[in-house]
């Protein structure tokens, strides 16, 4: 009897354990199904990393080529024809105004000068003879020994001879002026940047005749204590070309040095072929570090009033509607915003229209993302360098400050 009761208890325990096991298996299956369904639904929503637009600085910077020249630059030519007797200043020589650069031997000019002086003495002798003759004829007037007409002729001959003497004297002075040009002098303080002659070269006002294929100057002297910088500036910078504008200048021969150029003047008109205006700056050059003829890179920075942002170029979306940016809305849904790209740079683009400061822009958006699709924003794993991943800081409340009147405001 006891054996039967024990067998029943064992059978009942087995049945209970079986029911519990089956119930646990059913619960586990349902739990796994729910978890799988939840994970599937979660995986169905794409994950995205967002970046934020970054406001561009309130300035516009442009780099332009420029040409540096001396404050004064004078190519010096001969005014007389002759042979170079000697030159005294070579390339790079520092000169003062009036320093002798070279001397020219002009024997034909010297002979012409001697001839002119001899002609002058001859005309003076004729003048003295005419003067004596006129006085003698005038002395005969009271006695009426000669006609009044003859006396008048002699008096006029005296005036004619006086004019001839004056002309001869002026000719001598003209030749004397040319003789001074036999000595080539520096027109101002500066440095010799060119010397195109040698002893014995035949020179004239046409240049150095030793090189007949080209009209060459004898010397070039430049005043380099202050340099002029010429830049062709685009029309967009026209309103900012005024006193007070400064530029940063670098030259290839001094790559680690920065020079400051001050605005001097601008051509009041644009070149129709390039739409640029010739703008002149000045650069202090007391140490003579800058040389005339140098190529310069000129960085101009001007204030601008615009609402533009930069964003990574990897966040651009190109569709049939044009260039767009995929923005995550407050409900974590995709919104494709049309944008206007104003400038392309290395890793970012400048957007002039279409973005706001707080927009969350999807970086590297999938081509499968459509308008209104739900997304899940995640933080990129370490090692992925994204641009502008930090949200913009809230702007502080502006304090009251005096406002300067604009130039266009009415009085």
C-alpha cells in the first residue's frame, strides 16, 4: 500500500515539474519574441551622427598677388652721344642725390661747343664793328652829309647784329647744358638697381648702342625707404578700399616675415576685362629688406555683414531638387532643407542660405533617407573626427552700448 502511495507522489511531482517546465519555456519564448520584436523595431530605425553649423567670422579674407616697387624708380638715359669714360656706381650701391654715376666722353660735342664759342666771338666782333659804323653815320646827321635812310639802315644793322650775338650766346648756353649731361648723376637718394653700361660702350639718348636690338637705360635708381604695393582688388572689395585698411604681406625671399601695408589710394574705376581696381598701398622699408620688383602675397581682411555658416562637405545631399542638407527635427525625423553653397573649401563648405544656428545636420547621410523618416541620434565612436560636433553655445544677452551712426544715415 505504501509503495502505491509513494509511486503516486512521485508521478504527481513529475507532472508538476513538467507543467512548470513547459510554463517556463512558454514564458521564455514569449519574452525572447518580445525582445526580438523590440530589437527588430529598434534596428529598423537608422542611427545617425549629427553636426552643427558653425557661423562664419564677420570678416572676409582674400589673398591676392601684388607687385612691390620703389617709392621712386628712375630709369636713367643718356642725353648726349658718346663713349662711356667711366662708371662709378655698381648694382646695389647706395647713392645720395647728385652722386656721380658715370661719365661720358663726347668729343664731337666738345668740338661743337668750341665752334659755338668761336662763332660767338665772331658775331661779337661784327657787333662792335656795326656799333662803330652806326655811331659814325649818326654823327653825320647834323651836317646832312648822308641821307637819313642810310643812317637808319646802319642803326637797324646794329640791332640785327645784337640779335645775332644773343642767338650765338644762347647756342653756347644750350651746348653747355648738354655738356653737363656728360656726367650722369643720381636724381635722388636711393639704391642702384640696374647698371647696363661698361667702359667704352657707345651711348646716346636712344640708350646703350652696344645692344641695338633693345632700347636700354644706363642705370636705374630706386628710392626704397618706403615701398609701393600695387594690387588688383576685385569689385566685391570696392566699398572697403578706403583709408585705414591694412593688408598683411609676405614675399618669397622672406617667408617667415610679415609686413603691414597701409592703404594709400585706389583707381576710381574697374578694369572691364578683370573687374578689378588697381589699389596702391605703402610699406615701411627702413631696413631695406624689401626689394623693388618683388612678388607679394597680399591678405586683405574686411568686415562684412552676413548670416552664413560652415558645415562639413560630407553632410551635403545632392538630389534633383538641388543641394540640400538632412536636418533632424525635434521629433527625431529627417527634414531635407534646400541650401545655397557660396564657397567650397578643403573639408567644409560655406552656406549662405538655408541653415539656422541650432540645426542638427546629419553627417554622411544615407541615400535611403527620405523626408520624414525617423532616425536615432547617436554619438560617434572615438576615432571618428567630425567637424562641428559640439552644439552651439547660447548667446549671452547683449549689454547696452552706444551705436555709432552709419555713414549713410541722415543728420
